[in-house]
C-alpha cells in the first residue's frame, strides 16, 4: 500500500474545474483525494511530501496522437520506451495509432497492445483502431469488435482515407459507437514522391514540394462527408491556413468536427530543413510563418481543439541518409512542453489555454469510457504533471527515454520543463532536483 | 615595437643604379637579357632596373612578371588565401639570360619556386638573382648575384619595403617585434 | 621555337595593386552557389585568368596541388564533367582517381552512406561527386574530412557549371551588373538553372525565366514571388527582347510522360530558341547551353553553330574554372 503523496505549494491549474491558484494536492491510492488552497494542509497526518513551489501543477497531459511502433517496429520504439518518454514529457494518457505490424484492425492486436501497456508501460495507453482492414482503405474494419476491445477512435493514420466511399461509410458506421474518425488529410496524387513544404525553400534545396492544397482538399472533402453523415470527424495534425479556415466555417455551420495541431507545426517552419536536415522531415511538412499564425489563431478561437504530439520515432540509421530516402517523423514527447512554452513566453497563447488544449479538451474527445481524464477533480485518477515554466534547458537527445532521437530541436535551448509526472498515483518521472520526503 | 628607416628614396635610387651597372657588366650580351620581377614588388623594381639599363645601353630590355603561387610548398599552412597574380613574360625565354628580381631575399624558398616556374616555361641559358635587400636566414642553398644592401636581421624583425608604384612612397624600414618573455 | 601566347586579351592583364592574400574565401566545400558573395565569384574569375595562362603554355602543368588526391564519385553517368575535373586535377599536379559508383544501387534505393567508409579510408583530399538526390553531398561533408565539390545533386545545384557559365559571360561582357540574362527551359528540374540564378543575381544581373508554367518551380513567380531580380515571362518573344545573355536548358523527353507538358512538339513550337527568336535579343547577345544539346528540341542547329553561340567556349573554360576552384579549395584546407 503506497503512502499518500502531497504535492505541496505549486500553482494548481485545472481548466476542467476552473482552478488557477497556489495550493496543494493529495494523491491517495491512485486517486486525487484532496485539494487545498494556499497554506491549507490535508486532514490526515500521514503522507510524503513533494515540494512544488514555483512549479505549475496540472492534470497529466493527454495525447490523442502518437506512434508507439509496437508490435512490428520495436527497433524504433516499444511501449515500454515510448511510455517512459511520454512520462518525461508530462503525458499520462497517450493514444497510439494502429499503423503497427500487424495493424490494430482486430481485437487480438488491440488486446496485445493493452496487455503490453499494462505490464511494461508506465502511463495509460489507449489504442486507436483502424478504419479499414489492414489499413488498406478498401473495406471497413470491424469497428464494433474494436470498440468493445476499447479503442477510443478509428484512423488509418500514416495514410489518408482516400476512398471517399469508405470514408463516408466509416463516418456513418462509427456513429453507432460514438467514436470519432481521425483522418490524416493528404491528397496523395499531389504528394507522390514529395519531401517538404512546397515553396521557395523547396525550390532552393531542389526538393519536391508538398503544397498546402494537398491537405486543404481532403479536409474539405472530409468536412462535406461529416456534414452528410453526421458522424464525428477529427482532423489529425492540421498545418495550413486553408485547413483552419475550412474547419472554422464548418464549426460555424454545426458540423461535428474536432481538430488537432502538433507542437512542431506551431513552432517550426520549413526553414528547419535547410541543410537537408532529415530530422525536420515530417508529414505533413513544416510550413511557413503565415501558416503558423493561422494555427495559433485557430487555437485561440477554438477552431483547433487540442494539441497532440504525433510522436513518430525512428532509428538514427533510418534518418542518416539522403533526404529523399529518409522516413517522415519527429520524436516529440520529450520536447513538447518546452517548445510549446515559447508561445506562452511570446504572449501568443496563455498558460491556461495551453494546459486546456493538452488536458481538458483531448479528454472531452475521448469521453468517459476510461473514467474522468484530464482533470484533478476529487476521485479522478491521479494523473498529474508538474512543470517549471521558466527553467531553461538544452535538449540532449542522448538523455531521451524514447529510442527516437529524431528531432530538429536537438541541442536547442528551451524554456519550460516537465519536472515530475504522476500516472495513476505513481510517480513515473521526476527530475533529479525534485525530492519526496516524509512529512 | 620599433620602426627604423634603413633606406631612403635616394638610397634606393642609387642602389638600383648600381645594380643596373653590375648587371650590364656581368652580362656582356645584353640582347639576351630578360628581367623577370617576382610579384608584387619585384615587378616595379624590375621595371626600374630595365629603365636604368635602357638609359645607359640605349637598349630596351624585356620585363616580365612572375607569379609563383602555383609553385609554393606552403599552400596548406597559410592563414589566408593567396591571391594569384598571373605570369606574364612577353618573350620566349629559351637561351636567354634571366635576371630574377625581388625586393627581399630571406629563406630562399620563393626563389626556388621561381626557378621551377621558369623552367616549366622554357630553357633559359642562365638565371641570376637581383634583390634590393638580403636579410640572411637562408633555408636553401640560394644566393643573390646582385644585392642592394645586406641587412643582418633577427627572426623577430620584419623588413618592410615600400615602393611608389605599390605603396606611394620609396623607403625600406626594419621593424622589431616585441619578443615574448619566457613563461608569459 | 616555342613562343608564349601574345597577351592581347584585356582580361589577362595583371593588376599589380591586387592584394597578396585575401580572407574573402569562406568555403571548405563547394556545394551550392547561393551563399557565394560577389567578391568570392570575382576571386574565382581572377584565379581562372591565371589558369588560362597555364593552359596556354606548351606544358599545361603546374605543381600547385602536388601530393593531393582527388577522387571522382559519379552516381550519374557523365563523361564530360568528370573528365573536365580529372584534367583540372592533373594540370595542377594532383592525382585523380575515379571511384566506380554503382548507378544501379541508387535505383535500388540504397544510401550512399555505405560508400562513405571507403572514401574516408582512401584518404582523399578532394572528392568531386555527382548524385541524383538533392542534398547528397551534404551528408558526405559530415562524415569525410576531404573537401567536397558538388558536380550536380538532383535538382539542387551544379555550382561549377554555373561558375564557368558566369566566367564565359564575364570574358565577353566584363561586368555582369545590369545585364539581362534569359534562361529558357525546364527550370523546375534543372540544377544548372538554379545555380545560375543565384550566381547571376549575386553578380547584379537581371534574370528572366521563360518556360511553361508547369516547369516553373515554386516561389519564383506568381503570387508567391520571392526574388527581386528574377522575373517570369512565359512568352519567349517577349522574354528575349533586349537580352544580353540567353541560356537554353536541355529538355528531357520524360517530361511529357509525367503530365507536365502536353507534347514535345508543342514545347518546340512555343519554346525552341530559333534564329528568328534570337534576333529579338541584342545583336551581340551570347547563347549558352550547359550541354548535352538536344539540337532541334530546345535549340535549333543554326543557333547552336551560329556566331553568337559560346557553347564550345563553355567547355574549354570549364577546365580552367575547375582548376581555379581546386586551387582555391586546396589553399583553404588548413593543417
């Protein structure tokens, strides 16, 4: 039986309850058992103390989009390493995409992931099931079976659901389970063999470019199908000014759509590719400052509901080659908060808005089937993230828990760092400067 | 750091006149003579010598410019890029008497490179060397046939030659660099 | 009796007031022309003049790069450029070795990273490489100590070709400032055109790009125009008006297959550089082509062999320019 843990003296920000003040939080037997403001201490006498003055204490982050690579690509990441990386990033609930091998298009595969997560993982892993059998885009997967196996959404991510007929059926059929269809919006006829954002940089580097239109087209199509069917649509990793526009107008018309954006698409432009840096090669690609401004505006007016990492680890050997040959993907768990805090420090996003987009809003999309997530309400699972909003640190990929060292932020100085993470009551990550003492 | 002038404009003028005479004395067949100046300051010196000879012998001596950039042995150890000047010798050098002209003779390596360059251009009958200043410290078996002034110098000193054509003034100075003390 | 070539060419006069040494040159490798300053390009011109003098001698050789090893690594077949580099190296007294790169391994998608160990073990001082993937030489610079010269990578750059093109123009026109240069052809897939665009604009020329809109790369025209001294004119007659320099690019016949052109026939009708069209340029306009030339496609035979064509000079200048570049590079490899 673990002793209760008091997280003392931090600034507690919980958007789900509208709380933003200094206080303390008590974790007992895996749940939030008490919350006190200011100098208040809990009634029971016996607990350990984690001193958190100067830190932000908020619900553990909820990531609706990541790649854990297991089963099938264990050299890039496993559920064990991926969840530890997530913990270092402050994430306590992560939703893994089904582009594994074999893909998660049946109950057995889903149960494999869940069982690995429970025995070897350190944070909560919620699987996403395939839209189509084998992710081939030809026939619907058995969504009912997947739903009862516990998936929280359906996606063929990695690939767009290009067959409009299948996408329509998926949006329709999924209504029976009230689960969203997550689409990776990319018109592949426009992106064949292409490597980075299309523009003056791709011209200078002599690389084939991916135009904004390739995303906008499929976003528009999906919105039309969502309107037609009344199904729940979730747009994965939006990156363009055009997508934001389309989603905004769709919401105004009452279409059931939610959207996400990644930390890298909010903070990095196509210029990161200069020098043929394969660690900046990602799909959809890093775009322009103009797109970034539209995405931030979209976050602020709730056109874009959540931030999700799209954590996509690859081995170093994978990325050490000619640009054309390198796979797409950025390893994002461990730099997410640090890079996002630059928007807060710049005044483009408030701290509360950031936390909301990382906790309350993604939890809303997942719904209640796993209990109350993204909240510090009494009785909720004790999923807590503690971070220092002002601490400057240098990104050292050798210290990553993730096997994926592929980030364009390697060696960069970030301001804002996760200092401790509690997942279902257990302290699953702490920085060496954090101490837990007896009362 | 101290700077001392060791040759004035007049000194230079007289010295070049003397060297011109010596060249004419030792090269009886003046028609075979070609003066080849080494970039940069050897070139105007060669031109002045040719003018002196022309005054006395009433004969125009061809003057060429030699660039030894491609013959140096120290290309990779330089701090900066050498700028090539180009070689321009307006006559065939086969069978001719070449007098190489340079401002300062020091280790002798430049002269070694110059001889290699000349031999790639043809087969002169003989090559002589005329310098304004010989400052000693030879590292190769090279000697000047005609030397304006012998200035024994230490390695901490720099001989600075300035000529009107390149620097706007005629003078030769010796500059002492401060010597680093032991243990500093 | 041997004579040394008379120096009537004004570009071969030597200016004695030029400095002895310079800190102008900042490149350890030659990968692209987009970060060359005007002074660096002028240094290349200046050094090329000296190399042309060497090439005019009976013995076209100087020992400047004696003891250095140059390795050519060509993943795309090219006899002419490779020979040009090998000759340049040998004229400077360096040893030139060709490492047989497997063109088929690229087709199989194998990375050149596997070859890097061999290159390093061979102890090359300079590696000249050509590769079908844009950016390939940049990887090599990270893992080899040698200086890398890019002889063409994918669509990205061919800096030595552009430098010899610029030098050829300079020899005829002197300063390039204010010259109107027109580039006609498949700009999207042409690394030569990219390098020339950066080089020409750095030297102060005004560049006009003339091609079907489907062969114009992003960011150079239309609503997303990014470069001030580059303009777009898809009509060849209008583009050629008053041009000082006309550069025709090779059209690869595969472009029709990938849906970028309706037909080669239509391309010829709209974009072939003919005598009639060339007449709209200035009477002393130069015609350049990076080669190999598709006579009758992008350029008519009459123009190729006509009085304004400097295509053969480009090839001759190629050796001198490459000698200059190798010399400058060798001088920037510090102990």
